[in-house]
C-alpha cells in the first residue's frame, strides 16, 4: 500500500517562538505583506511538510478560537495557562489557513476539548467550512474569506489522557465528549476526518486501557486515533538513546493490536501527530532530574509535579507571562539526526496503519527549522526528514538486518527502489551489498555525534552524494557509523 504523504507532517503550536518570531513576524524585512516570514516558508516547502497540525498541543486545551479572528486591534491579549505566556492573538485561524495556502501544506486543526465542548468545536468547523450564509460562515466572509476553507483533518482535543492537560479527563468522560463533539462537528460538515486523542507516551500507565475505553464510546464516529512520543538521552546512555526507535516500534505495534481488537470492525488509522527528540533544553534546566524521572515514569504525574513545581518556577521566573519567550529551543546534533532518521524508518515501516505523522514541532520549538530576526536555518534533523519526504514515494517494505545497529526501510515506486538506512552504531562502520541491481545514487549524512548546524555555521552537517559506488553485478554502499543514508537503485531488468 502506498505511503500516505501525510506521514511527512509537522506541528505548529502557540508555544514559545514557534508562531511569533517563527513563521509570523510582521516587523521583519523578511516577511511578506501578511507578516509571514518568507525565508521560513521557503524552508518549510523544501522540508517537504505535507500537513501541519495547529494550534496545539497543550495550548489548545485553554484556547478560545474566537479570540484569534476579526480585526487585529480588537483581539484580546490573554494569559495562556498551558505555557504561562501572554498570547496576543495576532495570529489565529485565518492567518494559519492563509499561511498553509501560501506554503502548500494541508491544515489539521485541533479543537479544545479541555475547557470547551462540542458546540464550540462545531462552531469552529462552521467558521472554516460552512457556507457564507451560515452564521459562522457569514462571520468568516465578513472577515474577508467568503469561500469555505474546507479543512478536512480535525483532532478531538490534545493529550486528554495526561494529568498535565488543562481539562484532563478520565477515559470514559473523554470518550463520551469525543463522541458528542464528533457528532456535532460532522453535523456541520460530513466530509471531515476526525482523530481521537490516544496515549501521550508509551510509558503512560493508562496506555491500552485508555484506548479501549475511548474506542468503546466513540469508535463509530472517529476515523483515527493519535499517539505521541518524544525521546531523549536523559541517562547519558548514547547507545540506549540510539535505540529509541525500538520503543516507537513497540508502541505502534501495540496500538495496531488494540485497534484490531477494539475498533469494532472499523479500520481506524494511527495519527502519530507529535514525535521527535526532545531533551537538550530540559537537561540543561534546573528541573533536569525531574524531567529524567518523568521520561521514565510519566504516569506518576503528581509525584513529578511535586518535585517539579519549585524548579519550574525557578527556571521559568524570567519567562513567566512574557509574549513568545524562547521555550525548548533544542539545538540538535548529528546523533539526534540519526535517531530521527530511525524513527522515520519506523513510521514508514508501519505505513499500513500510520497515515499521519507530525514531527514536533516545525519552527524554533524542538524543531527542524530555527530563526533569529535576521536568519532562518536548518537543524541537523531537517535533512533525514526532507530526504525521506523527497524520496519516500511508493510502497514501504519493512526490513530487518542481522546487524542490530542497522535500521532501514525500502520504498518501491515503479522500477525505482529507495533504501533509507541508518547506522546507529557509535563506532562500527559497515557496508551494504545489493545484488542484481543498478545503483542510482547514495546520499550520506554523517559526522561527529555532537556536531550541530547553527546560525553561525548553518551548513556544518549536511548530506552529500557519494559517487564511488562500485557497480558490477550489483553494488556496495558504505554505511559509516552514526550515519543517515538514502540509497537509490533500479532492478537490472528495468533499464
Ligand atoms: O510539543 C510540546 C508539547 O508536548 C505539546 O504541547 C504537548 O501536546 C506535548 O506534551
């Protein structure tokens, strides 16, 4: 089955400098007349992002979407409870949808099921998709958009299983709420695709039971279920960190079983709509120990919060209540790019069930793209993503290797075969022999584990094309330690 292009999605939250100073900066000379950073749009296009989830994340669970529409001068400034920041609402639904159209990405909107409910969600669907003579469609038309946006993808809340979530609910309460919201939203537009909130991490003690209960209440009105996962080297154990993909693989495999057993005969898809490496800033903060514990036992949230509260107030005192402060702006390394590459291979090898996946986030906040007022640049993990998106067409085939350090997946599109291969070993180089095939090219990214791309040295780590593939009856590809590789070939008979 061909890989769904939505597997190359991303995520943009009203958090830190993702929206403001990330994609939207009206006073920048780099911005267009809508205030959108054109350099960032160019990088997002090159990244090959297909779908972008918005506006959160934890932010959405306290968000009033009506604050972000209409004349900018009359939009209220609010305190965002999720990130303890000031929200100016200068960027909202219309701006996001205009940005998506300019960038050529599909929007995926999340509705607030934390502090709000089915009626507000249905009104937002009507604002986006209703005819111009419907009450909220009329409001949209008055705001300058007579044509419906036809937003197809909708998330029913965010991480509703997490005790940290504003308006966190029990599985039963959420299942009923998701069901009612889905019905109300579908009554406005029957074409929308709805994704219920699944488990926030693999380590949630409720993983499995949450899904069973939620699906019992709402499987007939939803199309997919979400999963989230962030990985990091919290223990200073590089070898274990480099094997993070195995946990993602187990997480998805278990979710596939749950969907098979609990989907009531309906084929539901997985939307892995937040995934990435996320730990550098956390490990540098005063709350590093708490984050480490959280990473391993995210189910003990109360305990985590008890320990974390004094640290967070310490760490965030400077930033509390500020507008778009810098939050979790991880600077990524070559090692992180290797982990991201192997997570991408894992997602692709589950393409039969994973139809949407969003690297989280897109700009500045744990992101492949970073900005300053003067520049935008690609981080190391930008490249595995952009190459997977560029060359990841066709059918995906799961591969397994006798060498446990190698992770990979094969894409077949007509006569073109593309291997995405990651050597996760810290020291051992190896090679791949492909028989009875004609090599097209080998693109390789490798460097020291801690090498980074920064504003000062934006092209320090980039992929390069390797030209010396031996080409006889087949070919041999070097797979250096800590490397991301794209190997393309055709079968000998197809030329
Ligand atoms: O991406 C940052 C946060 O991580 C999101 O707001 C939340 O959904 C997740 O816990």
